[in-house]
């Protein structure tokens, strides 16, 4: 009353501007003493400020008004739309900048441009944008956690590329660039991160190590004691870096400092190849040893060490930071329950190991030909493969002994049915037995021909040196073992309970020797219990997920008459076993050793596989022939032999595509976390050659192997070294396998 229009409006605006409802996001309070779902409009606001750092748009408000946000599928579709919107860049600019500390590069962290003319505003902005765009891409692509520290791409413009010494990037616009070197892969190679974790004039292993522990892993070291002096280092030369390492080593000699610095310093020294603003420099001491004894050298070694030992901590820290950012508040102690639940759901599946065996070898010159035509069966998977040369099995060769010892590295004693030691897959399975419903899965096609009853030719996996593992050959039986519930006829839980109780009672009255046998029997029964529980869980999971229901289709009874359908059903079951978590170890004999299967279903192919493998004699009158088939000439027979090999390559290609299609909870493909060995125990089939075996390895091994290349160790390298390297990557603490004391170099 009595105020002018201007003053009256000013008074109203004042109350609006100081209102909590204008300054803050205020949600409708829930009922006291109980949990209550967030309302649709409040949920829309939370999503909008989380993904866009801004208010909801009309489409999001419409979704809230029509209850679409209450439906999981529709809500996920809306989230996908929002992540595809340019406004989601806020996740990189704000979330990543605040979490990693890179938002200070330029405004607060920079060098004097007079003395350092390269330190321009535009370069500082490019450094910040590199990390912002990189983190935004990881979120929008639902990339694996490990990619944060080890990626094969980054975002650059011409100025930042010149600063890094990377050629071929032009213009001011930031764009995604495929890296040819591991120097800049992941945030450890970003100039913004390296500048934010350095002093103005020099690097600091302590600052960088503490940043990794605190910011990246969420496991901060305790604060230093109050009476510990600062470490002084003069200059930024290589000599100064060496002096710093010496001072830190003396520093760790103090009992008060050793505990913390043993954790901090090695991590920081792993990044010493980067100067204070990220310029690469050589000639520095960049080795480190983690508290668990793992040794590494340089940024590449540090990445591997962290992926192998601290990936869970990295994933949990990302969850904490994103949850706090999404909620708009700091997390409290009671939020840790939610963090652990989310981490358990998103925890990446472990590495998987599979061996796919084909008999009868590969014709001389066909495994690594001088020229390759277009349309090769494995051409789409070149980047997923390591093609080896010069591997052999020095103790066991030929159709029988070679098959039986392909995975044992031993020699075959026919009289004792002894292969020297358990096969590598069973050693790994034993190590993982407590973690998995099925320690391993052994598959094979049903035999065909005169050697289908030969024990050494039909046994690839051995639980002990003289005990072959039981193979499954019927697709429906494999499916039921993996996924069928008790009430569907797999096994009755009450019967298992009765068997266990009676067995325990019997053991109390048995001798020591009989007691050991009963223990083995009880282990088998418990394994059935674990499979039963797993099948129940998978059934519930399938009922709640239509896509999963469509994926888990039970095969028809018996063995398919179409051989390709048969092989692919078995391969699909192996893929589903890996993807579902039923097992992480499997073998598949695509056929038994010295297979006499007919492949006449392939155009132009006649005769048995084994006969074709002896391609240098086309008469059709050798002991390996069926007595009715003969060939025009040696070249024709060799071509048909190669067609059979190519057909098996096509099945491998189908399997790899299937593994790439199946995704773990964090978005990584099953192939990325698998090591698939495909090969034979014979090189050239006609010569029964034992050296330079046809062996390739597919998959990423959860980041522990680098595919997309040839691997050529020195001649006559034992395949046992490959087995040893893969077993170690599966977490088995072994220093020797068969005669191998070192893993295959360069794997």
C-alpha cells in the first residue's frame, strides 16, 4: 500500500529471489518413519539436474505427467534420450571436472605465459575439454570401468595434439582420435589430470599417488604426522627426479612414514614419464612395487597393475561420486549400503577361458598364407585375434597322444592311460571352484567313424593325470545342467538333502580310505546343489527379463541332424554359460582326434576329414581312405581339405560374434573378458607335423592381452608357456606348468 509500481514489483521479486523454492530444489516431504517413492515431477527434476545440470524440458515433464517415469523400460528410454542430448555434456564439464579436479586447470593452475608462451588460454581449455569429452563418452556409451584409466582413444584439437606430439589432427574443434600409442590412453595421460596433480614447477609422486588413492580409488591414506618435514627438491630435471626418489626412499625408512608412503610413492612414480603439464619425457626411473608385491614399470604397467588389483575400488568410487552428484549432497555413512548394492550388481564378470580343439591339422601353407583374398571367414574379427607361430607340444604328438596331451603339456603313457598332469583348464577350474556354480564345462560333438571309441582321441580335459573329465555331447542335456530348475525335472532338492545326510552318517563309520571316497562323492553332491541354486536364480532372472527369456531357449531332444546347427548350439551354450556366470572355464572338442567324419554337405567336398588331411596322396587307396572315394589330383584334395578347415573357421567366427553380442552388466562384451584358444595338436595333417601348430587366441582377456596382431616367439616354443600365461591371467598363482617356467613372451 502506498508504494509505486516499481517498488511493489521490487518487493515481490525480492521475496522470489530469496525463497528456498527458487534457490534450491525442494521436494515434497515423505512420510516420517518410512520409505516413499520419489514423485514423478521430483524424479524428473532429479534426472534433469543429474544429466543436464538444468531444468527439465517439456518432453521430460510430459513423461512425468503420464507416469512414464514409473515404468522401467520407458524411464530407460527417456534417460537414453537425455544422454544423447548435447546438454548431457554437463556430466563431463561439471561432474568430471569437480571429481577429478581438472576444472581448475587454466583458472587456477597454469604457468606464466610470458616465460611459457605455449601456455595459452585455448590450450588450457583444450586440456579441460579433453577430459570432459572423454568422461562424457564413457558414461553415454556405458563403457567398462577399466576404460577410464586405459582407453585407446581421446579427444584432441590441433593445438593439444601438437602439445602431445601427435600428428594428423587439424583445426580448433575437439574430435575423437584413435591413439596409436598407449602414452595418452585413459585419464593418466591427460594433461589436465597431470597438471592438477603437480606442483607449479615440478611433478610430485606423493601428490599424484595420493590423488590416485583418494580421488580415483576412494581409499585415502591417513594424514601425515604433524612433525614430518616437507621434502625439498631443487629444479625439474631428471637428476632432480632421481634425487626425489632417493629422498622418498629415506623418508620411507622412518617407521612413522613407511606405511603410508609404501602405498603412495609407487603409484606416483609410475607417472613420472609425464612432466608437470603432461609433456612426455624419457630417461626417468618409473618402476614401482605395490604393497601386495606386484611390480610394474611406467604408466602402462601401472594401468595393468590397477586393473588386476584395484578395479573393484575404482568401480565403487565411481558409484560414490556419481551417486553424490546425482543426489546433490555428500554421501553419509548410511548411504554405503546402497553403494555396496549397486557395486554388487555392476561388478564386472571375471575373465573367461575356453579351448576349442579341431583335429587333423591344417594343410601346409594355409594357416598363414602369403596372400589373403577378400571374404575370409575371420576377416571381421582381425582386431580380436592373436595368430601365433612356432608353438608345439614337445612331449605329446600325433592323433592320439597329441589330442590327449594338448592341454596337459605331458607325454602320454598308453599302458597307464597317463597324460602327465591335469589339464590346464581343470587346474583353473579347481582354483575357481568356490566361486562358480560349475567349475568348468566340457563339451564335444558326438564321434563319427572308426576312432570315435578311442579314449586318448576323445579326451581333452583331465581332472587328474589319469582321470579324463566327462564330456557333454547333447545340447539339451547341457542346457538343463545350466538353467533348468528342480521342479522342471533337473533334480529334486529333497533327494539331495537326504543323500547328504545319509552320506555324512556313513562317513562316521567308514575307514580313512573310504572316507576320502565319500568326501569326493559329497563334493559332487554339493556341486549339484550349487548348480540347482544357480538354475533357480537364472529362472527368476529370465522371468523378469523378456530379452533373457528369448535368449535362454531350451534345445530340442537329441542331436541335430544338421552338423552346423549342432556345432552352433553347443557353441551358443558355451557362450550363455560364460555370459550367465554359470562357469568361466570351458573346452569344446569340435571333433575327436583323427576324425573320420564326412563333410560331403560342403559343396565339392568328398571323403572323410582324416582322409582329406593326407592330401599328398589322391589315389583313394591308402589305409586312411574309405575305399570308395578318390580325387582327380593332389591340388583338388588339398582344396577340399582346406574347405573343411574354412568351415570350422566359420563356426569360430560365429562364436566370436555371439560373444561380442552378449554384454556384461557394465556394458563390456563377453568377448572383451574372454580368452578363446582355437587350434589343433597337428600342424600339416599329411605329415603329422608337430611344430608350428595352428593356434590362435581370441578376445581381450579383460584387458590382460592385446589382440589384433601376430605373435611369433622363437622356433619350437612349448605351448605350455601359453597355458601358463593364460592360467595366470585367470588368477591362478602358479609359477610352472608342465615343463614351462615362463609364460609366452609378448602375450
